C-alpha cells in the first residue's frame, strides 16, 4: 500500500493547495479505504489543506468511535458530514426519454443530478476512494456511484434505486454494465467532467482464515480504474454454485450492521443461490432499526418488505412512498417475493417489530447457540444434527448464485 501511495502522489500530488477526499462510511469498513485515506492525509497534510467528506449517501453519520477506528490519526476537525437532503446543489438534469430508454420503458422520469456543494468549491484535487464489489442497485459498487449517490442528493438517490428495482435486481447484481450504471455514466460525462476528480478502488476478498485481504488496488481518472477493479472483483467476489441451497445462515457483525437498510445485503446477495421454499436465517446481534434515518425507518415500518406488485401499487396510491422512491426500491430489494423465508435473529428489535415488516423472528441467543459463527466454516457445513447449511460471514463482500441463475439473468 505504501508504494501505491507513493505512485499516486507522484502522479497527482504536486502543487495541491486544497484536497477533498471522499471515502466510504463505516458500513464499508472492510474496504481498506480508511487506511488509504489516513495514509493520503499523512502524506499530503504538510503541503495541502485536506478535507474528508465520507460518502454517506442515506446512511447514518459516523460516531466518534467509528471515525477513529476507521480513519486512525486523521483529526476530527478535518471531517465534514454529508446531508443528502440539504447539503446539495443541482448541477444538471438527465432527460426522461433517456431514462425510459435505458430502463426498457419500466420507468419514465427526469433525474436531477445533485452533489454536495463542497465539490464545487475551489479545490485542486477530489479523491474518491472505495471498494468495488457486487451491488444490488448499481450491479458493481463504486466508481462514479461514490459521488452521485455517496455525496449526492435526494432525486438521483431515489430515482436510481427505483430504476434498478424496477429493472430487476437479479439482472443487475454482479454486472458492470447496467441501466443504473448508464445513468451514472451519463451524469458523469455531462456534469462531472470539469471536476478535478480521480478514483482509487480496492478489491477485497477474505482468505481461508476469514481475514479480509487486499487483492487489487487501482487509481486513475474517469471509468478506467472502475473497469479494472470490476473485472477483478467479478472473478474474486462472485461465487457460482452448481446447485441451489435450502438454508443460508448469514452473520452480520454488530459494529457494521445496525439496520435492515444495510443488513439486507444478507438477502440481496444470496437470493440467487436459494431454492424455492428455502430459508435465510440472519444472525444480527447489533440490529436496532430498519432505516438509516427516521423518515425511511417509518416508511419501512409502515409498508414492510412486501412483494414487488404490492410495493409498486403502494407507490401509485401513497404520496409518502412516491416521494421516497429509494425506500420503495429498498422494500422491493428486501422482499422474498413469497418465494423463500427470511428469519431475522435480533436482540434490540422485538418479534412484533420484525414480523410487522413481513419477516420471521427468532431469538438471537438461541440462534447463536445453534449456529455459532465462531465455529462455522465459510460455505457448506454439516451440523451435528445432520442438517446441511451454507454459512456466510459477511454478505457485503460478495454475491452468491447458482451458475444457472446467473447465466439466465444476463
């Protein structure tokens, strides 16, 4: 990593008065972006004024403990907090005709391109840092998504998520070229081209002992680093199985996964591997809410993770959901479509709360006794009872599918 930082600074680090670094938030702690940001800060601080703006998107701001753990020695006064509802400036508009075309006529609306106003200040270099990995909205995470969603505004966040949900999550996950990525690329080419923007992308894969290892590190301008990282991630982070799985056990680390908005990666990333009438059991000891803000949380509680048909009907009939299309998209993403069972095992959310959003509930203590993440191996396990399960320690690091499902949904 040190040699990489040296190469990066030799390429971009001359005569920089002001630098804005945009890393991911704490929900991407495993991305190694925190260490990269710290190293960049320590190398540039003597010659440049550095500001760090984590790409929160709709997520909850970092706590002081999270900031310190992820970003090390960077002082807290360097950090700004992105507010996706208020801290944004409109810089362009994507026409409805284009959105209709790329969505195969599934949606038809214009999209405002809004970004945090900090990006438009007198800055010599903007460094966007993040992990490329399969993603339920964009197909592959990061690239220009880190700017347009991570420090973007309400309209493009809502409408890009809804575009992806209507187009079909299974058709998107693990793909570099998707309608959502086309939307982002249009915005980049037309409205971000004048920004002094460079990208750093990591590719992470757990090794045999479960330790997250850095397998790829790329930097550059425009689309090139994303393409290189995406090609590697598709090889390392997509697990294609010969047969479907009847029961998936997914563990959500309590420090990273505190909401179903983030924790439902357990559903998104495994659904293409699950057989009909199968079950996903989600061990979520830190789960304490549904949404990442109060408004989204209330909408999830009100409508629940219903079928696509019912969610789209609710969008048509209810202004509150229609005005928050990212929430509607999230409900569709988190639905089993009545095909399989989802059981959340929690401590801080009650049985009534979990069942109220159309999931099943189980006691976390009993579930951890039955499925101990400290003794289970990644992948197939045969329990003492003879039951066969498939265990995933961190769903945010990959995508699991059968070969047949993945090929059929291209």
